[in-house]
C-alpha cells in the first residue's frame, strides 16, 4: 500500500483571500476542497502574463504558491 504524504506548504499566496477561497464538500463520502473562481482566475491571469511577458519575481513566487495549493483543490462547477 502506498501512502501519499501531503505537500508541505511554506506560505500562502499573498493575494489569496483568507475567506471564500476554498469550499469544502463531501463527494461520495470523501471530503473535497474546491477552488474559488478568484483562485482560478488569478492563476489564469498570471499564466497568461507569463506567456507574453516576464513575470516579476513576486508574481512568479505567487504563481508557484498557487500551483502548489492547486494540488489539493478542484475547481468550482
């Protein structure tokens, strides 16, 4: 049996709202964390900017922080 240990987070993205950024639900008896629209839109904005221009070091760190968090979440539907 393989055990997947959680990823250790060093910090949360600075722009991540402290309330309303994640919703917890039950899906077939399993607790699921869903990402908010803000969370997904911010990742989209940073990714789009990265494709056309260089991100500042702060923006790059923010994007990396969001990507780490994204491993735990699924989008709202």
